[in-house]
């Protein structure tokens, strides 16, 4: 009998569809919907979670970094006038990193809020404007460097110094900056797996997201199309699902299959991360809002 006409085929297809729907349903806590937990910003971006589940995020046009406290949900101003910080990341020691594109810098803050500039140029040429970053288990830093002309730049007008828009790797000793991907139109969101094996990079202009293998020296190999969708920011959950942003939040399983879409009532969803004590609250930055969504899965941060 032809397997395509096997009498059990409709039943098997129904089971597969049900399992897919159940998977989508199980990501979000029962009955939960995205809730606005703060507003009044101009454009929120770059959320990052610390070891206590608190989330730091930026209001880039206002040049401020904010802190959402996990245990009571309060909001406080962490820093202002911080180089137009965009993407943020917090390492396991509690140091905060920022992509600060006022002067096209990658910065690190200590636990007292003091910052140092890690890098602002590649081979003597000014970076385009670091946008988003991820720190590998090795301690090396991957960051995207797209070119978005900013009306607040005073150091140059249209003199783009680097050909192309690239992905870079700053070695764990912070002594060497390596260009690891140069074949993307406009790399933006970036995240990696906690085992340090794979790096995901969203090409927002090409509307695609790719997955790379991470080599021991930090270089990338075996570029593979992961999803026919670009993204502004991204994060992963503990099951390996990848969350992309733009038109709400779209979730893909590790095989690159879309398994969920979470609508957000804003013109643009910029970025997201898992926060809260158990990392089961999805914190979403979207235009003038900060959203929270209770999840059944935890984040990897």
C-alpha cells in the first residue's frame, strides 16, 4: 500500500497538529497575556537580566538605563547620559555591558556603575555603531555592528569608515577584536546557546536569521539559514527555542520551525529577555512600553 494513502495517515497528521498546538500553548502560562508594567518612554531596548532576576533596559532616545526589580516589580533609574546605550548584557559576575552608539563604543560597567570603553574601532577605523551583544561561556564577546545614521552624532556625518556591516568577536582577554561575519546585509539581534556551540544572528534587512557553529578560537563556521525572519533582538529559553522580535514575538524551535506567535500591542517589538527569580517572566521592550508575560518555560540567561 502507498504510504501516502495509508488509512492511519489522517490520524497521524491530527496527532502531529495537536502536539504542535499543545507545544505553542505550553510555552505561555495558562491564561497569561502580555501586561504593560511600565510606560512613558520614547523607545525601549536592550533588556538584560542579572543573577537576581532583575532586568536592566534602555530608553535610547532619552539616553537612560532603567532597572526593573524582580521581587517587587518596582522601576528605578540606573544611569542617564550613558552614550546612547542600546543592547545590554550582564555577565555572571554582575558586570553590565552596553552597546553605546553615541561614540560607537562597547562599554563595561562595574558593580558601582563606573564604566570603561572596551572597544570603539576595528583596525583603526571607527565602528559603525555596536547594536547588540552576547557573551560566550569562554568570556569572549560577540556583537553586531550595523550602520544606522544617528541624528545625534557630532563626530562625523556620512563618513562611514568600515565597508560592510559585520559581526565581531572580542577575545576573552579583551586584547583582540576579530571580524567573524561579513556577509550579512544588516546584522542586528544576536544570541548564543549556553553550551557555547551555536550563535544566532538576525539579518534584519534581509529578513533572515542564521545559525553558526562557534569554533574553539571564537571564529564562526557552517552558516545555516535558521528562519525566514529577521529580528531586532532575540533570546533563548531553556528548551532551546529562539524568540525573535519585530511584529510581536515569534518563537521557533531548535529546528527552525515556528511554534508560537505572541502579539504585542505596539508598533514595534524591539527586544526581550527572561527575568524574575525563576527566569519565567518574559520581559519585552516595545516602543514606549515595557511588557511582562508569565511563561511556563525559563530563559537561559
